């Protein structure tokens, strides 16, 4: 059991590091290419990287027919919206701040699930949520040289990602993980094509390499986390996912000399602590739905 916990923790931290690297690659190419083009290639390369894995899984679960096409479409639309907002935030915010705002989704998910699915959140999470929102305010700093549209986009990414997770919960009773992942990958690629064509800019050779790396590393992170959840309890893995912010801070410091100010640091600690409390409290009541794409 201890060996499985250690292996699960190792896979979770490797997945967290992968997501931090993916975010850094997106930040690197962000000022050079239109955001819709980056989103399209992120989805396309992720789909191509996932196909061998999905092929193996569908041999044991051959049925990909769904009775919930509308829910899959909603999940894809909200997930794509989160991606557009997150990538925009990455281009203008410090790497760690953008990643942290994107990972604020546990603060919103209980209330979205309550309004949509009828999952009433326990009252004991309210103080944690309040602390988390105060942390977000410290990061955005309204009135004090605040983060501006990029900060709001990062926060919107968290809200949309939470809505996407609620959609996964809504259809988890009939839709297996492989079907959810496959439909998101295909729909995400198709739906992001038209916006990309509207502002098309052909990537250079270096940009191709960066985009391919972002898609491949992001997919690797998803598979590593899937393996981590298969080895260790979700509550343990959920807490380790937030090491993504630490990895992002280290990469941002090494590549762009980004150092958080005191308010951002305090806000980040508040958001992480609050999100962990909410995640652990909710998981003690019922298990999470299958993990989606990123």
C-alpha cells in the first residue's frame, strides 16, 4: 500500500510538472501567434498524441456511441472557453499567477454543481471559499496596479473549467472516462478550427516545435495523472496537483525572471489552501467524476 502511495505521488508530481511545462511553452509562443491558432494546435496535437492510448482502451470498451451528445458539446464548449481564457492570461500574466487562477476552479465548482446538479455544498466549506476569494482579490489587486483583462481572463478560465467539470459529473453515470476524453478531444479540435482559420497565421519551424511540445507534454500530464489516480486515493492526488503552481513559479523565475510580490504570494497561498480544503471536504462526501482533458 505504501509503495502504491509513493508511486501515485510520483506520477502526480510528474503530471503536475508536465502541466507547468505545457503552460510555459504556451506562454513562450503566446505573443507570436493568435490565441485561436494556439488553441487549435494544442487540441489537434493532444488528439494525435491520445489516439494510441484511446485505441488500446476502446478494444476493451468498443462502444463509443453516446446518448448524451448535448452534454458532450457543452463540456467541450466550456472546456474550450477555459482554454482560450487561460492561454490569453498566460501571455500577459506571470506564469505562476495564470496557472493559479486557472486552478481556482474548486472554489466555483461546489456552487455550480449546486445550481445545476442539485449537489448542495456542506456549509463548512464556506469559510474556505471566502478565504479563497480573498486570495484571488490579492492576486488581481483591483485599484493597485491590478492585473487587468488578463487577470479577469485567468479567473474566467477557472469558472469555465469548473463548469466543464460539472458537465462531466452530470454525465458520469452513463459515460465512461474514455468516451468523455475522446469526445472532448475530437470536438475541441473541430470547434477550435473555424476561429483559427479566421485569424490564421502559419507557424514558423520553431513555433511548430513549441506547439507540438505543448500538445505532447499536456497529454503526457493527463496520462500521468490518470495513472496516479489509479494508484492512490483521490484526496492525496488532488493535493499534489497544486505543485503545478510551484513548478510554474520556478520555471517563470528561471526563464522570465518572474518573482511574485507579497500580495500575490499571500493570495496564492490563500487560494491553494482554500481549494485543498474544498476538494478534500467534497471528496469525503462523494468521489469525483472522471478526469477530463486540459
